[in-house]
């Protein structure tokens, strides 16, 4: 999981200087990664990177992930 967080979400280069902010962002990124990995899409297979990009581009896809 650490490799996926580092490669796809740049976790090692993400610097937060407040007390709780870094922990909150880390948990949010882990939740996002687990959510994207758990959803099986119909049709052709997509990579983890393309699914993460699709979340930022399509609001309907994000809603589908959260409420599915």
C-alpha cells in the first residue's frame, strides 16, 4: 500500500506542518485508495492511475464510488 500511495498520490513529497493535518491527509488518501481498489467497473479494465484521474475529472464517477 505504501508504494501505491507514494507513486499515485505523491505521499512522500507531501509536507504538512500542522499537528493533525498530516495524519488526516494520510487517512483520507488511504481511504481513497481502498475505495478505488474495491470498485469493479463494467466493461474494459482500467488502471489504478486512470481511475484516480477519473475521480478528479468526473463528478458522477465520484458520486458512484461513494454511494455505490
